[in-house]
C-alpha cells in the first residue's frame, strides 16, 4: 500500500512522545504529518519551535488553508480544531469541543480519513481520555493503517487502550519503534 | 476520477438550501460542513444526505434546524484575552481622537463579543459616543444576543477571561444574576444596534471606523474570504481598524498592501489613508 499522509493524536505525556517520533525522522522523509496534541487553550506555540529545532524535517503550527506539503509536520493550534479538506489543504475551526477537547483528535482523523481513505496512517499516542478512538476506527473503516502506542510504555495508557478497544489495530508499538515504522512505510512509497 | 458520492450529495444539498431559502453555504470550507451534516444525519434517522436534501426542500422546519447546524454559534466573552489587551493599548488611543465612533461587529452570533467590546469601551470612556452595529445572518442567535441573557455557570469562565484581558472593575457589576441566569446590564445594550446581515449575500452595511470579525472567515474558502475582505475594505473609513481572529489573515484578499499592521499576533490592521499612512 502506498500511504500519502500520517495523522497523530496525543494528550497527557504527548509533548515528549511527539518530540521522540518527529526528531527521529530523516531529512528525506516526505509524508506530510498532521498532529493534534491536547493543550490548555492558553498555551503558546513555543514548544512547536522547540520540536522544529530538534528535527530534520520542518515542524510548524498549522495555518488555515495551508496545503499539506511533503516532509512537513503540521501541529493544530491551541483552542482550534484542525481538519483536512478534499483539496489537501488544512482548515481550522472553533466548533464546540469534541470529547471535551479542542483541538480534538477525532475531528482531525475523521476529516483526514474522508480525504486519504486507505492511503492514511493514523497513530494514537499517550493520553488519559478516549479521544482518537472513534477517529482511528474511521481510518480503519476506510482501509487505512491503525497504529497505537503500546499502553504499558505510554505515560498515560488510557487513550491507547481506548483506541485498541475501538478497532482492529494493525500495530501496537513502543514509542521508539514508531518512527522506524514510519520510515519503512515511507520507503515503500519511493 | 469518480467523485465521492457524499461530496456530490453535499453540493446538491447546499444548492437546494440556497435556491429555496437564500442561505448560501456553497463557499464554506467543506470539511466543516460535512462534519456538521454527518452529525445531523446520524441524529435525524435518515439514511443519506440525498434524503436530507429532499426533506430540506419540503419541510421548512427541518431546513431551519439545518440552518442552525451550519451556522457558527460558538463564542465567549473576552475570548482571546490578549486581543482585548491589544485593543486597549493600540486601538483605543486612535478611537479617542474621534468625536463619534461607529463599529461594525460582523458575525456577532449570540452577542458575547459585542458585550465584551461594550464593557471595554465603557471602561475607556468611549461607549457614550459609540454606535455598534452587531450583525449576523442567524436570526435566532441575534434574538439571543439582543436579550443578553446567559447561563450563570458561564460567568466564571468569562470573569477569568475578563481579568486576563486587563479589565479593571468587578465583572459582576456588568450583569444581574437571576436564578441560574445572568442578565447583561441595560447600560451596555443601549448603543448596540442588532441587525440581520449576511456576509455572503449582502453588500456594504455602513461606513464605520472599526470592523470586528473574528473566527468567521476561517469557515470560508479563499474566494469567499477575499470577497468579504473587499466588503470590509469598502466599509472602513480611511484610518479605520480591522480586527480578525488570531488565525486569520488578509492573504487571500490581495488587500494586504492597503493596511498597516497594528498588531501582528492579534491580527489588528489599520486601513491606510490615500497618501500612504
């Protein structure tokens, strides 16, 4: 299968997890990645520039109507949902919270699944709520690949467990193995 | 390439809604429309968007429900406290040079941001000489805004926002609690003109010194954003102030050259005078 994009959702403990994965990707890595990390609405985007500095690929806060580009990581701004449009641009919204969260992982995953169908990889990382479970199920229903961080290795295991309970997951991996999976998926696309 | 069936159905439904009732969502961002329509589909017991289209055409009440689904009614008082801080610092001194101030708050929804601005202007001694036109296409939201009655439980959050925004008074002075409702003070309402206006289909509303339209344009595609930005440009006086949401910009409008950036982060712009500044 040729995959065209990756979506990642994380909550409690997610900053460390995201940093670990993204900073392990090589500069030639070309799949676009969109990420929702639950944060307080008052958080600024300083941490995004920190992850960018540690990474070989570009990491930025998502701008509305921005086209998903190869080799770029887009992170949802605090207090906005992030969605993927059919023309592969990004949208932001201030719609009501989903699963008590804005940005919500389900919102990103479901919209991305509508666009990329079976060519999408969805990843649920550490967290202590069940956001992302329905979104990951939707990705699977569309034929995409479902990846979950091994709950025992997550700072908070509840979110990965909820995702595993919601759908037939393809890979359950410790944090350090997730970047390697991305790299092997990427090599198949070359 | 074959188009996704749901995508075709959504286009046809939006076309039906526009032709029959005049509400035009055809240039809204699709992912957001699709999400709301799928939520309604799950709730209404119909099987497909096409079935919803038929119901929209034949059932006025269902159309009204859908209209509420599609309109943006999420708002809060002093949302983005830093924005109001920036207004106090960079915009109030400009408004103070005018003998009267006309403000257009476009897409005011249920009115929380209009009341926030009224409070700020009152504290800055500007409210008495201000007329604020607060407009929306959603009549139900507008009625709620005019009433100015909100759930008491929201007031805690609003108070925290207000304090972060540089508010100097006791926020509870601005409303009266009655059981579980908070009723906004009449003195805040007296210079607000609530009016029906649709940014997508209506034209210039009035000539004003300041326009506030925050987190509305993110729901529009770039063509519609550009069209509305032209409407704003044509409605502002020279030296007039444009306030957008913190993730919005002028970049699809081709009008960036016509404004000076007063606050880059809070997205506050000042329309240039014909000679430049």
